[in-house]
C-alpha cells in the first residue's frame, strides 16, 4: 500500500504567506513569536500543536 504524501503544515502556511505577500518577520510579529521560531515552524524543524499553542 502506497503512503499518502501529505503537505506539512509549514508548507501550507508558507504558501499562504507568499500569496498574501506577508514576510516571515510580519508573520512572527502577528503570532507574537520570534522570527527564528517562525522559521523553524515553517521549515518543519520545530513542531507545534494548534490545540494549545505549543
């Protein structure tokens, strides 16, 4: 059975940011997180949980 290749959450968010012309720094400021944290989230180097914000 072939495994599904689902997009990562960071890829979906990055695509939306690109379409809206929103920079990483603007995204980080809006989310109240450091730009380095935003970068790690978008590249998949850090995980997050939408249920509790971690």
